[in-house]
């Protein structure tokens, strides 16, 4: 099954990012394909490469980077990103900035869309 993820919340203010990470890991283990992740609203804050949590804390930025390195489509909404200071220079390598048209394409090519 091809699954697209829409992430609406920031990485450390809410459990959505952690839940999305656990869902993605579980889905991949079961053989599903993650079509992509679209970071929207405060979810764009997950793409900030300058996140540097303490060593004993989870590193969500590292997870998103590893997922991007596996050629999963990772998109930051350009409008939401601009509002929150996220641009190409600040994005985690492998995460692109694009618009809602890219989200529509991702959804079209998916069997399921899950929002966190």
C-alpha cells in the first residue's frame, strides 16, 4: 500500500511528530511504501536542520533526514515555511520546499493519506 503522510505539528510541542515517526517505521516494517511526507502548518518546523536536542532525547530531525535519504518524497509547504522562517538554507538535506500542488500529486499517487 502506498501511504502519504501530512504532518501539521512541530517536533517537540506535540506528540504528532513522534506518532508519525512510529507509524512510518511500523508501516515500512510491514512492507508498505511511504509515498512521501508533506510538512504543513507548524509541521514545517520538523524540517529545521538546526534542531539539536540533548543526547538523551529523541532526535526527530535525524529521523526525517534518514527517511529523506531513502528517496522518500519530503516536502515543506512553501507558504507555511516562509511564515515560520523555514527556507532552503535551513531545511534538512533531502527535504524540498514546494507548494500544495506537490501535495495534490502525492495524494493522487497514494492509496491512503494519514494526517498527524
